[in-house]
C-alpha cells in the first residue's frame, strides 16, 4: 500500500533530486485528511494522534520522530485550512481506486479510535468518500474493516 508515498519518503531520506511535486502533494494530502478526521469533532485527542503516528510509522516505515514531526506539521497547517477538495483532488489524480480505499479505511480508523462516531465525523466520511469517488458500499466495507482492526488492536493491548 502507498507505494508512491513510500517512494517519496525514500527519495527524501536519500536526498534524491527526482522527487516529484505531485507525489509530495499526495503524501501531504493523506496526512492532512487523517488530521481532518481526527479534528473534525472539535479536538485532536492523544489516542487519535498516537494512531496517526502509528499509521505513518507502519505504512511508510518512518522513525517515530519523523512521523511525529510530519504529524505536528500537518496539525499546524490544518488550523489555517478551510477546505478538503484540493487534498482529495491530489489523491484522486495520483492514486488508484484500491489506494483510495486504503485511505478511507485509515480515516475510518482515526474517527473510530476513540469509540465515538459523532455526526461531524459521519458527515466528513461521506464527503471524503464522495470526493475520492469511493462508493458508499465500499466506504461501508472500509468502516467494517477499520472496526475489526481496532478491535484486534485493543485485544492485543489487554
């Protein structure tokens, strides 16, 4: 998953000159959407921050400090942001349907990690799925997978 993004991260780490602007925008857009999912209910809880950091570390093979740095930068930028269309557009143009499904699933994980789904989070998920051209059925399947993943994670903690 996220092969384009892993490629960008690798190129940045190795100081390669051939990092495409579109790829960097896609990475930034994914993290921005995850932060939006975490903050749409009015605040970003520690559990949500922790889960986004975990996603960045596992999916992109980042060190904890790098993941936290990217997350903090996205949180700061999100305070000035008033729209998500441009972020979803960047993702739509750079990623195929399966990758977009993975992003929707990750967003479901973020909004559900605190075990509360409020009306703002539900609206955001419907809006983002539509903007990413993900069907309602597939978004529902992503939600179910996210719930199962979170339940398995909580069982491992206990």
